[in-house]
């Protein structure tokens, strides 16, 4: 039993709620293998352009246009982005733009059924116990918040555990050698909650 003086249970995804191998193999491989097709079908959308702008800035370019200088066709632009993104994935980069792109690709995979969430068997019971104790369940994110939301949401919605689902309302991000709870980022995980 957790003491009443505690208000929040802070968890990571990798190795805590889900297998590390699922994240590093299944999800990362999916992003690598599907990024090009995703960009081909969504290159002009605002959401993708916003992610690509941040990706370019993470590469020390002031804008996406500067990052793509010297490319002329859509295919050349996508090739430049995919080549560098795959390199950054191999380096396990935590760059915000890369994580945004991965999150968009993973969301598409979860939405079309190509990806299925993985949760350890004891996690739903623990979530139910903590929620019944009026604790907030928070997910630490050094990577793609969108991906973590989609992984957990897909699993819980598929299992139809609506009555027992936790409320994920906070995300943490590293900030100058300490962590700051960003309440302005609070949001429910998905429609199941």
C-alpha cells in the first residue's frame, strides 16, 4: 500500500509498463521501415511540416527550407529527411523533432492496426489499485509523448478496460539536470479514460 502522503506514481514505459524489446525492436523498426511511406503520404500536412521544422532546427538549420536547400523534388526532400532520421534513430537521439516524426509514424501504425500495444500483465491491476487510491499516474517521457499515448491507448481501448483505466495527466521532460512537472501539458491519455 502506498502512503497517503504520496499523490503521484511516476512511471516510465520502457521496462516498466512495457517490454524494452517491444519499444526498441518493434516500434523503432516500424518507424525506420515506414517513415518514407508516411512522409510520401503526409508531407504537405501541417502536423508533418511542424514536426519537420523542429527536426530541421534540431539539425542547426533555422528552417525546413534551409535544411532542404539543394533538393528539388518531393522524393529528394524525403530521401534527405529519411536518411538523416534513420541515422539519428541509430544514435538513439532524443531530439524533439525526431521524436515528433516517430510519434506520427507510430500513431498511423496503431490507428491502422499494424502496431498493437504491449503492457505487462500486472500493470492493469496496479493502475486500478492506484486509481482507486486517488493517485495520479504520470508517465515520464524522454521520447515521443504521442507514441506513449498511442501505445497505452491502443492497448487499453482494445482490451475495453474502460472502468479501470488510469488517467495520465502529466508528462515530464528533462530540463537542465532536473525534472519539472509540466502541468500545462496535462491531458487525458485517450477516449477510453
